[in-house]
């Protein structure tokens, strides 16, 4: 779980902090090379806050509310997989500030955690379990209602989301709670659409694991080395995302979703290999070499797609999860219907 700042038109989101903002929840794991052949070293890794084989990272990219998704990082925390995400989440709260909104999934719907988030001045948009009983204190014209989580006043939004693909329709019920109580400024339908962007965090993890690491595991064999390697990955990711955001800011109206992370990564790697552009010229280039490459190779407009939530690269490619699993990625359309609040 982490946070994303918002940016106004033409502003770099890595340096801005305007509402609305959208963070996401998620995690990534890294294999540690120390195995049974190094029992002492594996024990040291475990005692230092890392499990002998796996580490967990919780982080969040940044984006502008609406259609811009820069996915720059605000903060990150990592440690052993023996602890859950809700254990690490409070360590990210000092990075929250007024003007941010934190979307989170059902795993982060604990009353105390949400109160701690609200105490930072940031807003929250969290999914709750559908069966959670919430008192109805008042009803609003947009279909939402005023409720409470302990002493924290929230607005509850019940909605039905239908995804239509060539393979058929799938409908799910969602219950969202938010500290954005003004239904005029923040209509229920817009917040339901905003919550969908929480999944942008998965793209950030993919870029870290697949694009930058190329599917390789961490190479460090000590706790300190693991820390250094993970921070190096996050720094490189942040630099690339900042360069991409700077590039799109030179072309007003360009959707950052059309900027290819792989193109930016390859351009940056070529610069390092060629040792080009090491010394800055007297003329400042807002886009830079990386920016010119990504702007020259803008991707088509993004279209909504869905795919089954399964292991993408299993240990064995021979029916690892059964022979009848549909691994096709479908183009999709989404419809959202706000449901009127009902008394518990």
C-alpha cells in the first residue's frame, strides 16, 4: 500500500501534491539466493528482517486523478514475507499528507488503520466486505450514504460493476467507504471509477520485476545487500518515471498511459552504455534523450482489457493449473450502477 500525489495540467506529478490523488495496494516478492547450503547466512537474513528465501515489498505509484497515470513513487517499505501487508502499511503513513486520497482494497479496511490514515489529513477510499454492517446516518441523492467506522465519519457507496467481453458478462458488487463526505464535489460514480485505478500498482510491480529485472532474482546474499539492491531498483524506477512525466509535460494533452516504460528503460540503458549525455549542455532540454525516445514511440490509446487472475508463468508450463483455464486477455467494456443504500 502506498500513496500517489496529484498534479494539475502541465505539472510534473513527481513534484506536485494537489487533490485528487490515487494510491494502490499490492505487493511484490523477490527470491533471495541464500538457500539451505548457507544455513548461517539464511539465519542472518531472517533475523535482520528478511525471510531466508523471500522478501515482500509494498509500494505505490503516483498519478493524477482522472486519466493521467504517471505512477511515480511516494514511499516504499519492504521486509520478510512472514509479516503481512497490514503490518507494513502503518510504516507508510508518515508520507501521507493533506491533498492525497488513498485507495485501498478490503485487506486494509480495519477501523484503526483507516482512522490513522485520516489523522494524517489524507483522504481514504477503501473497499469493504459486502457483508459488513454499516449504520445509515443519512442518504445522499447520488445513492451514497453517511455512515461511521467507530468515530470516523465515512460515506458508503454500494455499486454494481459489470464487465462485458466476447466471452460473456461478469457482474460484481462493491462496497466502498470514503472520507470524502461532500457528494456534490465527489459524486459516487466518479469515486467508483477512481477506485478502479488502484490496480495501476500492479503495472508498477510488473515494470520492476519484468522490465528492469528481466525476470531475474535479487543477487545479494546479505540483509544489507538486499536493502541496497531493492533501493537501487526503486531509484532507477523513480528516475525513469520522472523522465517520462517530464516528457509528457512538454506536450500538453498527452496521456501518460501512452508512454512506454520499456522504451524509456532501453533509452536510459543505451545512454549508460554509450556514456552519452554525462555532462549537461548549457541548453536545458525539458524532454531529454529519454523523453524524446518515448514521445517518438507513443503507444496507442489504452483500451480496457481483462484477463484471468492466475499465475502467468508457472513453474511448469504443462497444465500447471489445470487444462481448462482460459488464459486469453479480452477487450472489455465496463458499466457502473450505484445502488441505493439500505438500512442494515
